[in-house]
C-alpha cells in the first residue's frame, strides 16, 4: 500500500466552520444546540447556505439526510429561496431507502418536490459524470449517514461522486455526520488493491474510524491527488471522537433496510463478514448482524466463541427463523452478539473469532463459492488463515503492519479531537 501525506493543505479541500445566529461555531468539540451535536447540514444552514449561493445544486442523499427535527433536507432546501436545488441522486437502496441490499430505486420524480431523482447505484467514472452533466448541476452536495465500515457502500458512492465530479468539472460539498460507533481508532485489515470493488475501492482499514468528511479529505489527498475534485467539507459541532451515536442527541434513521439501530452498526463491521459464508448474517430478522447462524448449528458455537474471552462481548446461544434471505422460513441455531462494554469491544476481532469458531464447531461451514469474503476483508489472507486453523491473534497480527501504516496516514485528515 502506497499512502502518503500529500494534499494535506490543498488537495484535501477546505473545511468550513459556519457561525450561526445563536453564535454556535461549527468547530470540533464546540457544544451544539441544547448540548447535542449539530450536523454539517445544520452548520451550512446557520451560515445562510453561503457555499451554495448562485449554484445549481444536486444532492446525494437518502432517508438519513434529515434535520434535528426529522425534516428531510431535500424538502428544506427546495423550500428555501437561497438554494437552487435542481436534482436528487439516490445511492444503493435508493433515495427513499426502499430497496434491499444490491438494489436501488431507478430514476423517478420526487412526489413531494417534483425534483428529478437520478439513480447513481452501479455508476462510476464517465457514466456518473454524464449523469451530473445531464442533471445540469454545478455542485454535488453529499449528506448520508455512514456506519463506519469499509464495505458499507455509501462511502464509495461518495468516492465515485468525487471522481466523477472532478471529471465533469463540478464541485463537491460534504455535510458531515457522526461516525455512530465512535471512530476512536481504525481496526482490521487494510484492503489490497487487487481486491478492490464497490465494497472497497481503495486501501483503507475495514473499520476506518472516520466520518464522511474526513474520508472525503483522505480520498482527495491520497487517492485522487492526480485529479482532485474541488472539495468543501462542512463539519459538525459538538461531536468528539469516541462518542457513540446515543450521545449525539440526534434521531437515528436506518441508513439501509438491515441497519435498524445504532447497536446494529456496532456489530456490523464484524458480523457482515458472514455475507462471505453459507451462514445467515441475520437478514430477515428484527436484529440483523446481531444474530448469525445456520440450520444445523447448536450451542457448541456460542460456547467456543465465549471461550475466546474477547473483550467487551458475550455470545449467547440463539435460535431464529429468517423471513427472507439465507435460510428463509427455516429454524437456525447460532449466536446473538451481546456487547457489554462498547469501549473495549472490537467488532472486527469479534467477527474473526466467530468465523474461526464456526469453522471449528460446524461441519457444514463453507465460504461462498465466489470468495466474497476476500472482497469483504480486502484480500485472501483472512480466508486462508482461517482455513489453516489460525486463531484470532495470529490473524490480527497478520494485518497489524498495514493497519499501522493506514492509521498514521489517517491521522492527518481527522477533523475532531
């Protein structure tokens, strides 16, 4: 992995701290209204939408793009004469969030505002640049709640939009939101470029520990340095690194159909790895990614996982019947992830521990035939080590050097203490 600190001052883009009428400054660590976090959108609005003045704006968003009182920013922007909002762009799951994983809503017209809604899912490069050009926008505004994992696709929608906007001569403005799982440190393996896909375009850690605005700065400074986009980032006020979502005072809107709560996000960076196996990752239940299992598994898995004594988490024997996805309508045995200490919990190590013990305790364990696990982990190394009988510490040691290099580069792009 060849990462550097280039672009620290110029290519990474400007960061805006807007001052509102109440005197609240959009700067790291400053208390927001009522002691809660103020999002990038709130800071933009408090500054009178100065960054958007005189521009034709298109917004990339989904149901998470809301104000503190749960109004959608598309409705708010459309109703404000200071903003010329001309288009909406929907990511995976769609602008309204109705599509399941791997799907989108297609092109449509927003019934509330009459604005055209363009589908960006599956588009990148020149094809996406052509969408921006056809939509007639000058600036692409991005506001989506991320969950802190490399394989959650919204950050790569941001990346693709930045590349396409640069090619089309457009600017990008990123409105920041909290990393709901704290973002105190980066965790897990760093992607190797031969394994790049839409669940990981560039070499970042599996749990990157960054916000969307911080990632945008890193993307521009490290990966788009040959052709950076004109980038502005509007940071939050009142958010400190290490704060979990429950401390923000903001309403939670599921960013995708299988991300119902912040607790789901806490487990996701580890248990989503089961998408690369023949086990259920809990889709089709009320607690996806907190439940994992398969038909034919029994309590031996929970016992083996607990014997690892991983910090901050217990594994409870669980039984469930998914309504859809893997094992739909069939009773599965497995485990329920019970996080009892969020500060100590490492979701990536927990996920690896579950993979290791699932393979040891269930004879039916198998990887997906397309080796999707390699895309999720970022190389074939985790799969090969698990197959070789390696334990959690040996597997984590294998990625330690790459993680240390990424963490050092990441530090230069952080906006919050």
